C-alpha cells in the first residue's frame, strides 16, 4: 500500500509526527498552491521566505533518501489548492492512505477533515507535537476558569518543564521581570546587526517568481537576508543568544527610527514555520543565564515570549475558534486607512513602522502593539480589516498566532479574553519609548488643537466612545476618573478633533 505523507508549508521540521514512521515505499508530498498565496494577498517577502524554505526542506528530505514529490506553483499540472493537488497525486500514484500532521489553521483543518469522504481513502491526522502545550492540555488548564490570564499559564509551564526553577520556586524568586524590561534607548546605544544570510540560487529563483506572479501584493522582496534552512536558522538563534540577548530584556520595548530589529531575536518566523523548535530556543537562553552571559531579566523575558505567550496564544486560538474570528466587543467598524498600505502619513511613528514592515515583513512587538495596534484601537478600525492586514504583512503571521494577538491583545475585540484591559496609550508613551517624535509633524506634548499628536485626542475620544462598555473595568478607573474631570467643552473639543482627523482616512490627506 502506497501511503501519502502530506507536508504543509509551515511544517518544515524533521521531527514532524507524520515523518517519524516513514518507510521507503511512502511518498512525501509538498506543494506550493496559489490558493494559499492569495486567499489573502501575503507580503511578497513572506511568500519568498515560505516558498524558499519549502524548497530547501524538500531537498533536505531527499538527502535523507525519502521519496519526495514536490509541486511548484508554476508547474502546468499544479491544481492550485491542497485538496485538488492531493486528488491529483492520489490518482497518479494509486495512493491508499494519507497521513499528515494537523494543520495550524482552523480553515485548513476544516478542509482536511473532508478529505477522507471525498477521496474515499483513510486520512490519518496526527497531533502536532512541535508545541509544548497540546490542545487538550490547554483546554484542561482553561476549564472552569473565569479569566484565562497568560501569567498563570506561564507559571504552570515553567514548573512543568522545569525552566528557570530552583526546586519549586522561580529563579530570582520572581516569576516575571517585566518591570525591568521597559527602558527607553539612550542616545548612541550600540545595537549589533542581526545575522544576515546570503541568498542562494533557490531563493533568487523564488524571488523572481514572486515578483512575476504576485506583483500586486504588498511589500518588497529586497533586501532578502532571512534564513531558509534549519542550519542557517540555528546560526541566527546562536547569533541572537551571543550578541543581543543580554540587552533584549532591558530594551525590548524601545524603538529607534533606523533600527527595525533592535535587540530582538528575529526568530519567530523560523519557529512558526518549523525550522526551529521552541524548547531548543528556551534551553539556549536558559544556558546563557547559567553561563552568566545574559542577565535574568533578559532571559526570563525571552523565555516568557516562547514558553508563555506563544503557547498561550495558540491555546486560545483552538479553544475559541471558530466564533473567535467574529468577535467585535467594541463594535469597531471604521475602514483601514489607505496609509496602512502606502506608509504616507505625517504621523512619523506610523510612517516608520509601516515602511519598515513593507521592507522587512517584520516589526517588533511594541511597534505592532503600541504604534500600529494602538492606533487601530483608538481609531476604532474594523477588526476584520486589521486582522487581515497583520496576517498579510508579517512573515511570522499565521492565523493561529495573528488572530488572538490582534483581536485579543491589540483591539480588545474579544472583550477581555486575552487582555484584562485595552492597551490604549497617548502620544506620551511613543515619546518615552522612541525617538520617532523628533521627526514628526505633530507634538506629543500638545493635547489638542493644531499640531497636537493625534494619539492624544484619539486616546480620550476612545474612552468617550466606549464609555458604557469600559467604565466598569477596574484597570481603567484612573483613566475614567481623569476623563470625568473634564468639562463638557473639553470633551466636545476632543470629539470634534478626533472626528475631523479620522474623516481624512480615505482621502489620502495628511491632517494637521
């Protein structure tokens, strides 16, 4: 019996469950499909990354003497979707069974679950063991809890995997050193360049294909310096551990105009496509602490992102789907501004973050949350439009990780499942944590009137618009006490200026 072992493009790991029992008679099948490249119009650099990684992984499987068939997007026989491609291969090779590892996205899993009936052969879907918390484990943790706070999940994971633990207590007697990880960057801070991988012929060929076939997609393909093989991804991990981890914690929230990567790891894209595993990243960081090469606040902060946040977000996704995708607790409905695609706005923080995203298919988490996300929240942008934008533009974005981050953490669209309050901030936060304001047309020190930073009046307008929905949130008590102290004239002026500003979105005009 010929068994087809189907590999998705974000499952590029030799430890994949569906590869572990492969025999010489089995066929390993990978395919590039237009449907996945265009169901949302992914960033061009993201497509280059994924397709190049897939082609390199197929080559690595062949070097292990596995029987691999690979279907290129440009092949005349390519049917354009996972299901149609599987149907073609089943017919071509007389396949009698399909084995695959469960896909990472709900939409794709729903499709896969129809294959057995449609193809009339057994389809075995294996649990994805590359994550550290299974779906059932997370569901058990969540069961009966009124609030699903990441911090408590993270503590359980630390104990379960014995990470940064001394017997039953956390190293340093604290679970979380986030309070030490919020410093702004001083002038003349030296930031080492992250490791750049030289592109090979495969990547160059893929880049040409993407530029030809997806020319109308957002983003740049140049320069391309991401790893596309496991060996190079491991070099990138080692580079982060040895050159940037030590300062990662302290400056993880800081932003500098010409430094898109700061001290961040830049490995989420490798984790999310399978080139790196979470535990090897966690152990590398932990070892740096024990070898006294990085301080505890940096190491704990990094581990919290991988062992805590990443696993928690995946758990939320599978626990709450499919209804989660439709959540809109604040009834936000404003269309996405055109400058999210062009970057052409007089708000320098948005200009920088969007143009760096266009160039790199990357922005670090504070740019995503407190610049782009904060604006989306305060301006009342439609969650569907914002989710689609984040999914399109970032190379590490798959729905399982993007949706709970955006609907939960960024937009508070889930009403408090992920975050205990909306992460709203005025212009003073941007000024404190970045140098963006120095080159901006607006002043973060001016609260209202001509030249005032839009974040300032949008901030208070947000609390006015959502007064009935948010006034009882205990974490917003101070904000509402301040707001309630404003006289009616001040509130009216805030509302009028906010309304005037957002009315310029679709006109492509920079408001002053």
